[in-house]
C-alpha cells in the first residue's frame, strides 16, 4: 500500500501579514522574504507526551486553580472536539493546551492591565492529551471580551487560545477558538485579516445543544484538522503537523 504524503501548502493563499487595520501587524510583519533551513535534532526529537503527565483536574479549569473547591465566576461551558489529520484520521497522543481570559475578560498575567478584577479561583489554563479517536474536552468558564488599543479602543471577541504539540518541538501549532454567534467576530481586525470565509468559520466553535442537555451546561464543538482542504487555520495561516 502506497504511503500517503502530506498535501502541498499553498503559500499564495495566505492572509496579509501586514494588515493596517490591525495596528500591531505593521510592527510584526517581516520585511524580507521567508527562507527555509534544515531542521536540527532539537526540532525533530522529543518531547513524548503520555497521560502520566496529566493531573486529575488538568482539563477542568473550574477546579484546577480553585481555592477550597470554590467555583470561579461566570457560567461553565464544555469545549470539546476531535483532532484529525488531513485525511481525517484521528490523531492520538497530541498534547492540547488552552489558555483564556476569565469571565470579565481578564488574564491572570502581570501584563494584563484590563481594568477588571482577577478571579482568585480561575487561572485560565488547562491541558489534555488526545485519545485514540482524537477526542479532547475541557470544562471551563465562558471567557469575556476585552478592549485593546488599535484604531482607538476596539474589542476582542470571546476566544480561547489553543496550542497543539505533535511528536517534536518543531510541531507546535497555536490558534484561537471563537464562539458561534458572537457579533464581535465580524468586527475584529485580527479575524478580518483572513480573506477566506471558510478559514474564518474553521476557527468558530459551534454551539452543541445536544451535549449541553446531557451535561446541564452550554457546550461548544471545535474540531481541529491539520493540513488539507478543510484544515483549521493557525495564527492566521495554514499549517499542519
């Protein structure tokens, strides 16, 4: 049986990295052509993740930082989905990490100067190792939107950051999940730097009322596909393990 190969990346189909509506992109955009260089051992070896590294509540953000089992502020949500490759085969053993703001749009980080309070029972970080069928899930709190300086003051939509680690240090992908129905998505310059509507939709977690009913909380389904025609965008670009 012929081994399947990775699909070619289409470098001509990329969001603009210098996007004036998103002020920070002007400062971050590279001024020279990209170059390729061979990988070294540090990129292609390790780490190897097993479930042994996980703590009991690593994927329950409502408990993993709580004091005396006190619940964080905000309503609980379940975020779940599957991790698959370009051929829709499930990916097992990938470390999936998330981080997010609390219900008032505040990160537990010294550089976050948003004038809203820190939640003493919520750190906003969690991790999970994908199962044999690619499944993952997190119990967390609906993050709040927050203002940031751009064209005056603008607002970031509610979102959760995702990091996915493959089988080596060179296989880490980072993206964001937005929430279905959030009107701020269409107003966000970061989102609008992506010219393709399908790509934008791949970043939106879909409300799943069937899961909500069984868990008695709101649930959002966010499937992640690496490479291929249906891939999820990562930090505004196409990537893949």
